C-alpha cells in the first residue's frame, strides 16, 4: 500500500525554461502531507534536466522527517 507523502503546489510547466527559472518554480513546490514518514523514500521522475524538482521534493521529504531520500530518473537531459 502506498501513502502520499507530498502534495505539489502549482502546475506551471518547466519545459523550455532556463535552469534559473526551473529553480524558482520548484521553490516551495511541494508540501509534506504530515503523515508518519518512512525512514527511506525513493523518488522517481521521468526526466531530470536541472534537478530542481527532484531537489525540492527531497528537501520537503527531509523536513518531514524522512532520513534517506534516493532519486532515480528514466532520462537526463543536459542544458
């Protein structure tokens, strides 16, 4: 059984945005749901371009009490 740990705020697409714009869009993009956190979480994203989304999600999880956050992506695009 999976439990939602994060809620994403805002839905502006990052496609075509610069690295700086992506970082700004990702700040505060995730809110921890306040559930009892697991010790470890695996984040999965379809594409990592700058890492801003993955970083923002990981920071929210750590603030919520997750001890270890691992991230994996299907693809990586260099800017």
